[in-house]
C-alpha cells in the first residue's frame, strides 16, 4: 500500500478529530501525534520515490522536486506542533484564548497542513489552486484567533489581498486550460501538469506568457513578493506564534513551488518565441525588488514578529530571483535555500514567541536582556539570527554563496545589488538583536515555560547542512535541479 494517502489525508482526519475534542490538554497531544504520523508517512513516501523516480497515483504525482518539500513540510509541522502544545496552553492560561478557541486552533492547524500537502502532491493545477485557497481560509481563522481589533483587521487584510491574488491565479489557470484545449485531446487532462509539461513546446506562446503574468501576480501575493506583500507583516504580528512558524516556513514555499512548476511550462512554450526568457525575467525583477525593499524595511520595525516577517519577504525574494536566473547552480542554490530558510525561520519564530511572553510584549524596545533572563531563549534567538543572516558555517551561508556564484557567472551586474541587499539586511537584523539579547534586563521580566527542543533540532540541521550536505539529500536536490533547469548540475 502506498504511503501517499497517509501523507495527504492523515492531517484531514486529524482536523476532523480535533474539531470534536473538548479537552485542550488532550488536543495538544493528539495534534503532535497526527503530525508525527504524517511525518513518518512522508519518510516512507520519500524512500518509495527514491526507488521509483516518480510516483503517480490518480491525480497525485510525486517526483524529486516535491518529495523533499513534502518531507520538509511534515517535519516543520511536527516540530511546530511539539512547540505549540505548551505554548498554546500558556496562552490559554493567560486568558487570551478560551476552550473554543483552542479547538479552532488545533483543527485549523491540521487543516492547514492538509492543504499544504495536497498542494504539493497533486498533479492537477486546478486542485493546486483549490488547496492554496484552502490554506488561505484556514490561516485567516488562525490570524484572527485572539479576536482583538488588530487581529481582526489583519485577518481581513489577509483575506482580501490574498483573495484578490488567488482570483488572478484562477484566471491564469483558466488561460492555461484554454491553451491546452488546442493541444490535448482529453479535456480531463487539460490541467494535468505532467500532461502539459509533455506538450509544452506546442502550447500557444502568447497565451502562456499572459497566463504566467496572472499566475505570478496571484501566487506571488501568497509568496509575499513586493508590492503584494502588505498582508504578511500584519498576519505575522497578530496571529499566534506557531502559525507564524508554519506560515513563514511552509506556505510561502508552497506558493513559490507553484510558480516554479508553472515557469517550467512557460519556458517550454516560449523556447522558440521572441521572448524565451520572459518568465525568468519577471521572476528576477519581482525577486530583486522584494529582496531590496524588505531589507530596507527591516530597519524601521518596532515589532519583533513584523521584523522577521520582512526577513521572510527578503529571503523569498532571493529565492524567486534565483529561480528566475535559472541554470543548474542557481536552481540548486534556490532549492537548498528553501530548505534551510524554512528550518531557520521556524526556529526563530519559536524563540520570538517565548521572548514576547518573557517581556509581555512584542515591542522590540521592551525586549531586553534575554540571555540573562532566560539563557536558552537568548542563545536561541542569537544563533537563529546569525544563521538567517548568512553567517558561516550555517546552511544559509552555503545557499547564498551558491546563488552569488551563479549570479556572478551568468549575470554579474546583479551581484552588486545582491551584495548591497545582504549587507543592508544584515545591519537591520543585528541593529535590533544586540539590545534584545544583551541589553539591561527590565524590571518584572521573568522566565516562562519554554520548549526549545524544536529550535535545537532545526538549528542543528541547518548547521549540518552548512558543513556537509548528506548524500541522499544531495541526490534529491540534483534530480530536482535537473527536472527544473533541464540540465544536470554536473
């Protein structure tokens, strides 16, 4: 029996179960158990795909590109569930969420995981769109969980902006289907990615180019690309911290995954057209703009979660630029960056959640002396920021070095703004970090119950990937690179 149904439908079953459980202390453990079962199923699926190369069942298709993202998504979901059990209990004890809110939180957490895994594993571009829209609806409810005026406003902004974006993505999907009808005889296969990829050179270039513009703007809203990013800082700052960890570490990756899958179709269609690199140029433009703007905005933030949300926009812009640049080296670097950014940023949000509880606020000006109040939280934040800023020997340094090397090799003029952006972002992060970690401890600041195991595991993995990429992971990334770029890395 294939592990694929367990991967996709275990979270859905968990969501239905958690929606009916009235004891919050049980719900936290069940949430962890469901997430662990899902993660184990993705490992079994990964071994199957490693042996077979591609696993295609009905409307599902798992290959080298999405299999490692499935494992990553389930892993981050599991570690976040481990973190969220005591964290959300503390939130409930302080009166911010009642019993009904806890039921909603756990049910929507697993619903979100279901939509992410469905989006990654489906071969149907229509189902992909539905899954991303489902993720939007689930996270809207999580953003508004605390029911404060600010949380309600952030949820509405998220819903409206991402609703408009996903509507544009729907129109782009309709255009794709229209282009397919002139080539694929079976109407039912008109939205199958594998069927479209096989006939990509025969698809009408003008329609495919127009479709990609709508799809990029639509899914780019979910990625957080500038100027469609306005929802992301508010959603991070007002929602519960575990939601920020999975939102930044998973949802943005899935939206970028959708864009890259679509770029592969458009590149095949435009190969012999007047503008064969249209999709790549658009990705490079949006990616570089997002990277630079987010780096500048890091300096102006006063809310710690908003600051790290802009860091997420910066790194997603860097990945988007790399996939637009194309070529095996840039693609490999972008895939590796997706992995290490997810692990690092989710670890950072765990420490940020505890830091906000210690200080009683998310204001950067009032979070001081963490390394004296609670050393594990202070050190976790320090090492997490060092990792995300690209300090060696963490894996983010390795991926950014590969991206810079690829840029200097193919588009050397873009290396200058990339280096400037990295320096600006570095300064913005450490400008705020030093007083939060080493500043004078304010009166009344006390330690809180903190589960730092996910932080240690995530940062340990990022350090390992910076020192040496395991052979099995390198083979996955090599095969994914060959699939995306069309040529092997070596």
